[in-house]
C-alpha cells in the first residue's frame, strides 16, 4: 500500500524537447548548414550548363542536369599547355600517395612500438627531438630539402616527394603510435617475452592486430595531408608529375578563355573525393583510434 501511494521512484525522465536540447540541436543544425551550404553550391553548379549559371541564382537546383562539366574537368580541361584535365594529376597523386602512406606508417608504427615497449638509453631524448620536428614550420625547410634532394638525385621526381611526405609525417604519427602502444597492458608484452618472443614477433603477432584503430587514424591523417598537399607538390616535382591539387590550381586560375565555373566546381569535387570516401568509410574507427591513442600514454 505504501509503495502504491508513493508512486514510482527513480530519476525524473527528461523531456525530449527541453530548452537545453533545443539549443544544442539548433546550434548543430546551424553549424551543419554553414558547412554544407558551400558543398551544395558546388554540387548544383557542377551540374549546370554555363547559360543557366549566367542567370545568377547560385542556390537554385539545375533545371537540366548535365555531366559535361565533370567529363571536361576529368579529361579535357587545360592545365597549362596540356589539355588532359585532372586525369594525369590524379594518377600522379595515387603514385605519390600509396608509397608515402605505406612507408610513413610502417616506420612510425615501429618507432612508436620501440619507444613505448623497448626502452633504451636516450630514448626519451630521441623522442623529444623527434616530436620537436612536428612544430618546426615547413617553410623554413623548403630550400635545404631542395638542396638535399638535388644531391641525392631525387629532385623533380615522384620518389623525392614521397621521401618528403614520409619524413614530415613521422613526428605526429610516432606520437600517436607511442601513446596507443603505451595504453596496451604491460602484462601482454611481459608474457610474450617470457614465452621467448622477440622484437619483431611481438610487433607482428601482438601489437599490430591490436592496433587497427590507430592504424586507421594514421591512414586518414596521412591520406588527407598528402592528397591535399599543394606546397610540396609544386616545389619538389615538375609539371609532368604535378599532383592533382596543383593541376586543380592550374585549372581554376587559368586566364585563357571564358571562366567556366561549372568545370571549376566539378574539378574541385573530383579532387576532394578520395579523402572524403576514406573518411566516411572508416569514420567510426577514426574516432575510436583518436580516443584511444591521442589522450593516453
């Protein structure tokens, strides 16, 4: 009887449309619209013909959808003396991206594993010097690297640019891997050592299988940084080997003929497609890896 009279106990259920929820969701919607509106304008503009664009309403959807701007941006737009669109720059970027990402992540993961589990004399000093490299502005190192690549015979080629991306990605990736491996219980490492496992066996059979989230984080960071790079690409390669971002700049800033905004928008979307696909395909693992590897250690 007493329980029936007092009614149900426990915390009072929260209202779905409370003042705080309205403020939070309202802010999220406004911010989302702020970032999505330029993307919307780019997409609808890339699907319009030039006569429709000249009417001036950039927010209206296309009356007649055309994919001709996308075809021209990919295979026909002029980037200087060449008029083969972004296709050549795309394959150059792929040839730069794959070895750069592979080498930088492989070396950084081994560095992070060694610095977290295999301490040696001066390891902390070495780690601090390595991390210092992440805070040095790239611009002050451009000319010394030009001289270094020239002496190595790599200046103007793709492998010179691959080396540059690998070296500059090392500090932050080493920090991420070190922190992630430091968060793995020491008991696993000690048990493997007791069983007679050495440096490489522990790395390949224990650490790597457990480090999938931080590998995904490293891949996304490197793919985004390398694919979107313009400065290194324009300095350390020659016109025939320019990456996609440099080709995009040449298309958008071309002063010959009529300014084709639909082609420019299509070229911009094509250039940003690869990092967007990789991020959306592995977004959950990216968040999980950041939470595990960037705040521990």
